[in-house]
C-alpha cells in the first residue's frame, strides 16, 4: 500500500495532487486508488475546499463509477435517531460530513479535523484564551460558524447571527466583558497558552481515570 512506502507528509502530498487532478472523485475512490484511509482523503479535501484550491462539489464519482450526491450532515431529533446515526457511522457511511443534534451542535467523526486551520497565530491565541476561560463549552460550534475570533463572534456580526437563530444575547456588554477576559492574558504567547491547555487537559484525563477506576 502507498503509506508503507512514503512518509505521512509524502502521502498527504500525493492525496492533494490526486484531489486537484480529480476533485470529482469520491473520497472512497481516491482512497482505494492510492491505498490510504478514506478519512485522510476527507481531511485533505476539506482543507483544499476551505482555501479554494479545489471546488466544493455536490456530486462525486464513486469507486463503482456511479455519480452520487454529497451527503448532508444528519440531524438527530432524539436519542433513538442518534443511535441509528452512530450505527451508520460504525458501518462506514461514505463521505458523511458529520451529524448534528436538533439544536444544531455538530459532532465530527473525523479525527484529523482541525477547527483552527487557516487562522493566524494571534487568532489561534484568542481561541486558546476562549477555551481556557470556558466561555462557551461548545467553542467548536462557534468556530464552525466561520467566526475567525471570539471578538468577532461577540461583535455585531455574531449578534446578528445569534438573533437570526433565535438566540439573541440579553447582555449588551458581552463584547466588553470578553475583552476584559482576554486582557488577563496580555503578554502570554500562543505557545504558553497551549501549554496551559495541555496541562489542564492532562489533569482532567487523570481525574477521569481515577473516577473510572473507583
């Protein structure tokens, strides 16, 4: 298989070239053709689509030569439906983007997904503070709405978006409150903030291990 003879970086480069040459091929067709994991192809496709290097198509040619529509994200209105979706994912639904709860909270099953891809270090730094502060547990949901920073989310653009989905903020000073929280970390680099996050996550992992062992 291809990945046995190349480094991971080289495998990614080959996948990227294939996607640029045949963007209308489905992920499973490219994966079979190159002998790589379909999820790796999917990750690279998302990245190239987000940067405009390949078009975001709605139909793809599968490994069997048939053209099919790109599956939309699935919605789970209740626990039973969610269980059915999870079973579909386990049995290998091709090219599914993810699934959403009835409240629109996405859950991606692609472990290679990078929600901060394409951001500057300063923008990543702001998201690191956002996570450390625990401002909103569903921070990836906010990021997936195309807001580049929490400041943008709490600003006029974010307020308009939240109002459009029936979640208008009742706090007119929310942007100023966020700026005060952000100011607490003035002088800290992205690397320092990431190290804090790693330590916090390590502590949480240990806590969960102890709970599981009890």
